[in-house]
C-alpha cells in the first residue's frame, strides 16, 4: 500500500498542481485511513468505525477498504441526515459554507456509491436523521459501543457537540478521533469542530488527547488516552 501511495504521489507531482488538487485531497484521506488502521491493528485496538457526516461516501468507503487491508474487524456505522446541513442552532455554527441543505447525499445515493465502490451492504449500518434527533434515541441493543475510530465530519459546532456528547461515555484508551473540519475557520469564528472539541475535553477528568495525524489542509486526528497522574507529556492547547 505504501509503495502504491508513493507511485500515486510521484505521478501527480508531475502534473500541474491545480489540475490535481481534488485527487491530492483524496490521496491525503486515503493515506490517513491506511496509517490509522495500520496503527490500530498493530496496537491491537479493536472496535468499530463510526462516521458522523457521510456526504459522498468517500471516507466511508476508504475506511472499509483500509480496515479490510489491515485485517481490522471493524463494523462500519454511518450517521447522516442525508438531507445536508441542518439549520444553524448556535452563533458558533456560523460559517459561509455551512448553509442549510448543502452537502446533501440521499440515502439511496449513499447505498449506490458504497455498492459501486465494493462495500457490501452487510458490512455497515446506517442511521439517517439529524444527530440531535438520532443519537440520543438509539436503541441500547443497536448502537456502536466499542469504537476504534470515530470520524467526525459535522462542520457545525452544535452538531459536533451532539456527536461528542454521544461519544463521551464510549471513549476508551487508544481509540482515534478524526475531525475532518478542524481547520475550517471563518473571518468571525474559530472552527466549530475545534471549539466543540475544546469544550468537551476541557471538562473531562479521565481522558486527554494526544496528536495523531493531520490530513489535507482541513483535518486533524487525535488518540484518546486515559490520564495518569504524573505522566502527561504533552499539554494540549488545541
């Protein structure tokens, strides 16, 4: 896989940068999933892949194939409204790109994309609806409880808070959380995902984050680590 990525990178390096920008972004995400599932497998961190925001199915399909490549037995869970962005519920949600209805992939289209990219329907479960409605009401016997990798692509502060409220009781030592829009700020606001993460982990006594990988210009990931007295080597400023 690493040699394949190097060959792809050498190929696009020979092309005009502007003509390959979307391909470069996809390659960055593919490399992230390759390296992360390699780390999870090597460190024997079991559990599922949970994605919050699945517009286009690109990251969802990359996660499936990289988990399979590394023989990681993650089941995949997709949470998305399949109607695009909700209404902004908080002043901290403001961003010129985060408008209601944008980034919409229908549920039927999502299944079609997964099928066309080799992801069998039996490998994943989908929960359609806005996070604020779906996450608090998941059936106890039909929810992801053991999570190895959470991919947070919510964009909005309020939506990210909904996700982190859901994830907090499910945090475990060694799992990875990736924020797809960590560096998506505006001329009036810091990144909504970053602000939500700061608020959530600023309150927690048991858990801390250590940096994992940056991907593209927009994303940053962290490893969840249990705090142990006297052993914190990195003081996060987020």
